[in-house]
C-alpha cells in the first residue's frame, strides 16, 4: 500500500498513489474512501480528479460514485510527476541551534512541514534548506539533508547532514538506536504509573491510511517494532505532562503508542484527541477545554532534546530547546485548573 512513483508506458501518466483495498472493506463510494487515504485532499478535489479521468480501479477509469470492493487495485494518475520530486529553493527563515561543516541542528516550529508531499509542495523545511545550503547530500528517499523527520504540527529539534559522510554516520546512529531523542507531550487522562515502556509493532491503519496503529499477536507482522519509554513529569487533573524517549523512530510513534495505552495526545485531531476525552460534563469545563484547544491548535508534542555522536570528532553532542509558547500557555492553563480542583 505504499505510494509508488512510476510512469506507465501505455498512457504516459504518472502514478501518484496506489492502494489495494482491504479484504473486509464494505462497499463505499471511491471519493469517500480516498479521503481517508490521500492527505490534504478535499472531496471536491477527488471528485474533480475522477471527472478528469485520473482515478483508476483495476486499470479502468472510474467516476466518483464507484463503490470500492475488497481487493480492488486503486491508482491515481496525473500528467505531471509527483510534486515532492520537484524541489524549489525558497528563502525561508530557519532557526539554527548549532552548525559546523558537517551538520546543523534545527529547531522546527509547529506548522512547518519537513519535506514536500501531497498538498504541501512549498514552504517546507527542505525548500528552505536547499536555498541556504548548496549540495546537501540526499538520503535514501532522495531528500536533501534529512536524517530523520518530525510531524508538521510537532515542534522541536532535527539534525540535518551537510556531507555524505555525515549523512551515512548519522543515519546509522538512528538505525542502531544510539541517538537520543526526548519529547514532551501533554496527554489525556491521569496515567497510572510514574513511568513505563510501551512496546507494540506500528504499521499503517487498515481503514485510514493517514493514521498508523499498533498490531499485536498474529497480526504483529503487519507493523514494525517500536519502543517508547515514558515518564510522568506533572499530573494536571484530566491531563498528564509526560516525557517520552524514543528507542525507535516510527511515523507518529508517540501519538500511536500513547493512544494505544489509552492516553491520546491532547488536541491530536488525527487520532481523536481534539475531543474531550476525560473530565466532567459541566459547560464551564467544556468552555475551558475549548479555550485550551484555541491556544494550542495542534497536538501537544515537542521534540525537546536531541543527542548524537559527531560524525567526525566522535564527540557526544546534546541539544535542548524550550517548550514553545503555545504549548507552554496550554500547560499553564491546565496547571491553574488542576490547582483550583484540589
């Protein structure tokens, strides 16, 4: 179900997306189905693509009212190559925490996408990096400088390689789990234990391609091993502030793992955290939470600390950043609320 990028010789269209429908899928209009699988796509855009003859099922062009069936092969094809491969340099300010000849450490603000992808073709960190730095080495996905990534609405630290040697060395540290990454998250609910480890294979959600999920038991093979260590920093009534240290780096790992143990990230819309998951039914409480959502209009997650061995000197480097203002304000509001409840 991975995105594939190919040119079909028959029709000279570029394949942007390819999906195989799961066995248990109920009949569903293809425009509704694709809204769960194509990031940042509106139903209008999908319907227009169908009208233009760009959506195919089992090789045949279909209209937007086509009902998908189990094992259907769906492809979305356009006349232009995928935009993420058309990198354009843009003069975007980058918050550089550290820089030398081999690498730089960036403090990414929430809302900035790390690399171009569907719906986000400009204004990304990579667009800014290639403007400010020449000849950045490509990673295995042909993305200049990127050793790892963090989600669009997660703030915090990233290391960027400036040389081939640094790319290889740093990528290896992340693969071998010798780098250190600590995140701070605000999650729904009062966590039972002071600390713990979450282990659960993470893979693409079968019904919503924009989410990941934990696969267990006989289905564990559908995901990749993932380990998150958490520690309670502060209990704030109906929410808890936690530190999460990553042993592995799966997409949405903290978001998926915390939901898996019943503590979805505060205001994480993609995973259901934008609803009131804990608390009272009082109108005043509802208004209080709505105000918190307005202050922090994103998931409450910040990549606070990053540590790794320098690729040339072998020296251990460690960096830490302050929790950003929006998240800090939200935490303060919960702190004040929790005080008044005791």
